[in-house]
């Protein structure tokens, strides 16, 4: 219990403290320290969960499904904080952001981590909504940090689209509460996920199916499912690089986590109707649509961060598809994919930040010969893109392979669509990557101080997970799979 | 609804019709008096409209040489159609022989007939103002009619009939109930009534500026007894709408039997209701300004919207399962 | 059960809900910015009145508190904040020419009918008198969305968004006798913070494109940049 409270409250305390710190160097170090402490608490919590199974109390609840996401969030938060400390000093020195902007940045960074950890550890559907909305609000000012017209436009689009999406998700939550009140003995517990899960089969199916549609559209906007994805490429490309890393790596996961939690409620309630797999089918539909559309859009991109954010949409689509497919194999694959995608994507965005710093621009056409200019950045980018495209022996290959296997068993014809999508995305990524890393370095490209430690750590982890998943992680993911689908894989 | 075919019931029916013709100038006089008082004048006496009609009936009627026989026939058609329409709306008594034809659709149809001939008469002589008035009148009524029908449907759906007397009967049987559909239908019908009878803010009945006229422009060429009939028809139309709104939305006091005390009470009740409605109209006319013509469609769109929301709230909120 | 069988106070709740629907149409039709803010304030007051009367009618005292919070935030605080913003942005006399008002009105009516159809299977069991209001609240949410889509001015879009939140609050009150207090306070806090951030945004937008016409925010598109 203590571990849980510490994990959630340390970022909150950090946010409050950082709002008061004026000097930029001190803020950078404080940010780093708070993130490290938070990661430590998350590890402690994970150990407790492995021992005990689940921790609940004060309407918090951490079980096998949420704990590994909590650890992942804290870890990526920490490594990005390591990257952001020197990076933001450079940004401030360049004049792209003001000192006041930096204070807002650091305070909002920790506030954002707080809201995400709150969303992952709460048992109350209403608090889940409040936390996800809070995450949106915390990041919206950060997207427009650089105050260029494009940044302000991206932040406005992000605010409006995600605001509308979350309003629809709130309507879905209200409908869920409505359904709960009909069947629960204690109506005021109608928003507690664990109580609802216990009585999920009795919830009215008509209400729950309408509620799920609203919730999927609502939280799906935050996941970046096509056609509600319009805010994602803009917000991820116009914000500062550390922000892109955590948005792509963490927030999308939290939104998908919310969708899956709600699917766990809807499936038993629809089990007795004429369309028992409605929730899964909707997820599969949105998932495969996002996967294919994003893969196609990848080819058109001229801005490096936009390209990688479409890659995020594509992978989230794949995960949504896998969760929709259901069954232990696909769910295990999706959970593993959430983990490795987060690590790889945040590493890529960090590397891209350095690459843009070297070239002075984010335009793909003007970034050239990275391996010649600064080999560690060039090679990291190459390896990162290889990882994200699904090359063995990286972890993404394992999870994508498992998804394909599950699809072949469940929906054989869709395997073809998935393979086509994978090939299209692969082609798009490498087509843009090749001139960026190889070739001669143009005039004006010079080395920059870059700490590649976070990137190396992430990519090594992804490699390790691809080669051999450690026992405790496999068991943990297996327990999560059992929680979601009711059956073990291993 | 059994209607006695006795002489007394037919006599009462004819009496109700005559009541309209007799009382509508009084209503108009009352409205003008209240307006004058609000404008800090003493105003003409309340019986002045009677004197005006009497004077006009006595004067010689001058007809333009370009007028066709339609021009001469139109005042009679308009008067009779409007009077017949008014006769279908119960004033004091619900149970009467004319009730069975007192269908709201018939009412709307008769008023449309009157309006049609009025518009033709306006264009008949060939003056510019007449044509202008006719086209404006057609614009207003084309937009007002859907709103009126929608409001009527809302009332008819809850009472399961379009017969005016049955609707009033149903309203009386239900008692005092706060129903959103009634509220919105009342709003819509009130706005339509203002537009159809040519009151501010749609049309100023007392204007002398031809370019701002709608109804007055169509009767500009009439004189003598023709003008008297046209003016009287307009006054009966106003009384008709007043009685319709008063008896449908505030039906208390209407007699449902032939007993003299009930009839007496009904007479007093209707006079009181008309007086209140007339005063409210006078206040509205004093407070609001006349809208320019291109804003009249927005006004009528508001009326349609109110009627539509009334119908929707009836379906959504009122008819439970 | 039909409305005629309900006691008077409960009928009043249904009348208030219908007037809230009417107010969202009124909100949609305003072209002057200041009158839009006033229309929104009236909508907020009506939406706060619904739980207050429902509390009196159904004897649910905790609804009084949420009615009070809504009244303070939606009918007083947020309109006041918007007024201040409009004054600082010098938009007090701003009139926006509405695009295709007749079409927008028709779409709004279609949305009302759509929400009714959507909610129909749910309220078949009509256990309490407030269940029917769920259709009205969904309609208010969708009409708020329509307002966001059809307006060019940023402040008007924010008012559409706030109107969506009004509809959501009405849904929470009508379908469920009010959400738990923690959630209601959280949602209210979120709305308030969103309002503050919108205020900050207006200034940022105006600084970058020198107007608040969001149609001019069009540099980020998928076509060739």
C-alpha cells in the first residue's frame, strides 16, 4: 500500500515543488531526481505485486495488468527526464522557449506523470476519466511551448479534439454507471471497476453496448485510432522532443489500457446476446483501419517527427486489433507489444531530437549523413527504426509474430491485410531513413553534446526482450493475460 | 360528442357566430386603448371601431377602372370565409352542431381561402403597392403555415383528434398539468398568430408608410362598404386567433352544457381572457419594434422551431412506455 | 408512465429539460459573442435547476449540492471568466456571420431525433421520471458538438465545448441520480482548469495569427507543405 501511495504521490509532490523552482539547471536536476524516486517506488510496488498478487485500498487497485504499465511509465519517465535535462537547456539557450516556459514545462512534466500513474492505479471509472482528462490538460500547454503558429495550431487541435473525445467518453462512463445502478446492491459503488467486474454478466447489454461505443470513440481519440487521430501527428511533432517521447510512449498506452479495462466489463455483459463479440469486433475494425491508413500516410511525410508519430498510430492500431482479436495468444502479444513499442518509440524520439539538433531542422529532406556526422546518433536511429519495423531479434518481431499467429488461427484472411500493412510501413520507414543516416554530411551539420545512455538502455532492453523474455516478466504478462481473457497462455 | 339537433342548439350556434362579428371590433378597440394608455395618450374611445365601420358602410365605394369583377367579389369572399372559420372555434359552448366540422385543418383551409382572395384582390388593380403587399403576405404566410400546422399537430397528437372542440374537451379533462409540449406549442402558435394577423413585430396595422405595409397595402384601393368588409374580416381574424389560443391553452370556464349559468360563466370567462390577451398584445406591440421584412423569416423560423421542439418533447418526454 | 400521471414537481423537471434543449438551439443561433455568453449562462442556470427541482421532487438531498456547484461554476464563474477574456481580447462588439444557419438548425433537429432513437432501447424500462431526459442530454451534447463544428470564432467554439459539458452533467443527473461526489468534483475541476487553459490559448492564438478566426489555423495539413 505504501509503495502504491508513494508511486502516485511522488510525481504530484514533484510537480508542486517544480512550480516554485525558478532556476533552470536546478529544475532539470530536481525533475530527474523526482523521476528516479518515482521509478524506485514503482519497482518496489512491482515486487509487492509479484509476491502478493494485487494491492487494493482507498479506491486504488493495482493488479497484474496495471503494474507492468506502472513500472514502464515510471521507467520511461525517468529516462526521458535524463534526456530532457540537457536538451531543454539547449532549447532555452537557443531562444525557442522562455525561462517561464521552462518552469511550466517541468511542473507539467511531473503533473503529467502523476495523472498517468493515477489513471493506471485507480479503481474508480470516474477517477480514471478525470485522470486522462488531466493528462490532456497537463500536456496541452507544453505542445504550444515554442509559440510558433504551427505549435499553437497543433495545441489547439489537440485540446479541442481530445476534449470532445473525452466528453464522449464521459457520456459512456455515465451510461456504465446507469447500467451498474440497476444491478448492484450498493448503487454508490457503481463506478468501482472491481465490483462491476464481479457483476459484469448482469449488466444490461443494450446499455453497455451503447456505452462501449461511446467509450471506444472517446478513449480511442486519445489512443489515436483512425479517424479520430487528426491531432496526433501535429501534437507529437510540434511539441518539444521529450514531450513527443512521453506522449507517444506513455499516454497512448494509458488510453488503450482504459479501453481494455472497459472491454473486460462489456464482454461478459454481451455474452448472452446475439452479438457477443461486438466489443472485440469494434476494436478489430478500428485497429486494422488505423494500422493500414497510418502505414500509407507514412510515405507522404516530410517531417521526421510526424513520420514517427504515424508509426505510433500504426502500432497502436495493431495493439488494438490484437486486443480485439481476444484469446490468450493475441492478448499476450498485445501486452508485450505495449511494452516494447513504448521503449523503442521513446528511444527513437530521443534520437530524433538529437538528429534535429544536428541538422537544425525537422525536415527529412535536410537531414543527411547522420552516421558520418555523429555515429552514435546515426546508428541509434538506424537500429531504432529496424526495431520499430519489426526486425528480428528485437522484441517487436516477437510480438508481431505472435499477433500474426493468432490472426492466422482466428481470422486467416486478415493476416494478409496485416502483412501488407507491415510491408508498407517497413518500406515507408526505410525509404525515409536511408538518406538520413547514410551518405555525406552536408554543410552546417556538426556534432552536438548528446547523452545516448537512455537510448542505449531502451534498445538493449528491447533486444533482450526479443531474445529471451525473463521468467518473472513472462509470468507477469501471463497473469495479466489471464485477468483479461480468463485463460493462461503459458 | 353528441350534439342536440334542437332549435336551441342551432340558435346558440348562430348566436356564437354573431358574437364574433359583434365583439371583434370591441377587441380591436380595447387593444388600441391599452396601447394609447401605455403611450401616455388618452386614445380614441373603445367603441370607435364600430363608428368607423358604420361610417364606411354609408360611404360611396369608388372603384378603379382597371378593376375586374374579382375586385368587387373579393371583400365578400374574404369576409364570409373568415367569419365561417371563426364560427368553427367554440367561444362559450363546446357542445354544438357546428362542432363536428370544427376541425383545425378546416380552419386553416378557410383562412387560406380568405388569404388567397385577399392577395388576388391586392394585385387586381395593377398598382405597385398592391402587388408588393400581396407578395409579402404570401411570403409571411408560406412560412407561418408549417409552424401553425406543427403546433396544431402537437396539440392533436396528445388529444388524438384534430377537432377543436375535442381538443378543448381533452384539455379540460386533463386538468392543470405542466407539459413542455403545450408550452412550446403555445409559444409557436402565439408567434404565428402575430404574423398572420399582421401585428408588430411583423406588420404595423397603424402605419401610413406604404413601403412598410403588408396587409394594408393589399386593401389600399378599397373604399366604402368594401373597405368596411375587409377591415371587419381582419378584426374577426384577430378575434379568432385570440379565442383559439385562450380556449385551447387556458380552457377553464368554457361551458360544456346548455345550462344558462354555465353559459353566463363562459361568457364572462372568454371576455376576461380576451381582455388579458389583448392587453398582453398591446404591451408587446409597445415594447417591440417592427422588424424589417428580411428578418420576418427568422421570426417564423423561431415559431417553427418552438412548435417542432414541442412535438419532439411530446414524443421524448411525455409519452412514456 | 405518461407525464400526466406524475406529480407537479416532476412535471416541472421535464419542462425544465425541454427548455434546456431550447436553450441549446438559442445558443446555436446567436451571432453576437456577448449574447452567446449570456445564452450559455442561462443554459447553465437551467441545467443547475434540474437537479435542484429533482431533489425536491424525489427527495434526494445530495442533488442540492451538485446543483449549487453547477450553478456557481457554469452559470456564474465561467461566463464571468469569458466576459473578462472578451474584454481583454477587445471582442465585445464582435459579430460573427453564421454559416448556413437554416442548415445548421435542421441538422440540430436531426441530432435530437437521432439521440432519441439511440437512447430508446435503454429507457424502455422507464423506472423513474428522469430517465427520459437522457435523450435530451445526449441531444444537448451533440448540438454542442455541432456548434463547435459550425463556428469559426475560437470563443464560440469553446462555448460549444462548455455546452457539451452541460449536456453531460444533465445526463449524469438524469440517468443516475447524480454521480459520486468525488467524480463530480473532479469533473467540475477539470472543466474549470480547461476554461483557464482556453483563456491562455486565446491569447496565444491571437499572438500567432492576429485574429481568433480558427479557420486561419491551417498550416498543418496532410497536403504538400
